[in-house]
């Protein structure tokens, strides 16, 4: 009887539970990331995709965003009729490495990258088409570059002939620019983490340079004065790398 009541309670809970109850609280509290009993057994395909709201806020979208591979894989096996557009959205969430304010630094940050790489591979192996737009570069590539996720670049970079070098802001322009939330992060006492992100940006820039993609001199990052000395040293290393390839600079 107790087992029956427990099962009934779980089913009832699953029917009214929200994505925040299932996932966001777990991630923000830094609890162990793994699919819960309810997540694995009671969420329907519709609940996983949250069709009444944006995919970004659905359980599967949150799993991709936070780099929770086990939960993502569990959900991905259950969803039905997932459109290519939805798959591209999930891929875009997977190649964005940092979520401001979620307290994932150091070892957590490195683990997240590894988990997200597995999610990216799963999506790519499932046949997601993200290279069909030849008029502009893939926004997925832009996301990977702007989030300093160097390891994802070779996985999602477009064939060179599909990258529109005539755009006002090219992928290479994004690669040589400063990390946009850096000032907020410094004032939030996250200097050590922004330095780690610049290590990622250095690797991103090396990858972009290896493809021979050109960038505008005006887009190269600059020291702006608010940076602590350790961050200035790291930014100067990044800037020197950008300026070292005069053959790629558009003046």
C-alpha cells in the first residue's frame, strides 16, 4: 500500500512540477547533476519540451544550457517530433559556456565544458542541420566564439566558403573583441573567472587565425582602465596575439 501511495504521489507531483522545481533549483544549489527519478520516468515528451513556452526555459533546454549531459540524454531519447529548428536552439544553448550568476567556476566550469561537448556531439550525430544559411554566418558559431568556448569552434565552424566575410561584424571580429560582460564581472568580484575566460578567448583566437579569417583593427580589444592588474596582463597577451597577425588585419 505504501508503494502504491508513493507512486501516486510521484505521478501527481510530476504532473504539476515546473522546470524550475526540477532543474533550476538543482543547478543553482550546486547539487549533484543527474536525472532524478521523476525526470527519467514521469515527464512526458510535451513536458520535456514545454511547448507552451520558449524551448530555452524547458527542462531539456535547461539541461543543454547548464551542461547536464545525463539529464539531456535521458530527455533527448524521450522527445518526439523534435524539429530541426528546436535542435538548432539546443545546439546554440550547448555552445554557450557561461551563465552569469550561476556560481559555476574553476572545476565546475571545466566539468561543464566537458559535459557540453558531449551534448554537442550528441546533437551533431543526430543530424542537426545548422549550416544551411549561406547569406550570413551561423549564429551558433557566433555564440561559441562570443562565449569563449574554444573547444566547440572546430565542431560547429562553417565551411570557409559559407562564412560571409562581408558582414558588418564577422565571426573573426567577435573573436578579437573584449569579453562583453567583463566590467560587470570585475565589479562582481569575478576577476579570477574573467581571467579564465580570457584564456578561452586566446584559444578561440588561435583557432580563428588558423582558419585564416580576417578581422578589423578597430574591433581588437583594448584595455579600458577598470581592470585589475592581473586582468590587464591577460588582456595584453590576448591583444598582442590579435596584433601579431598583420596578414589577417583589415585596417
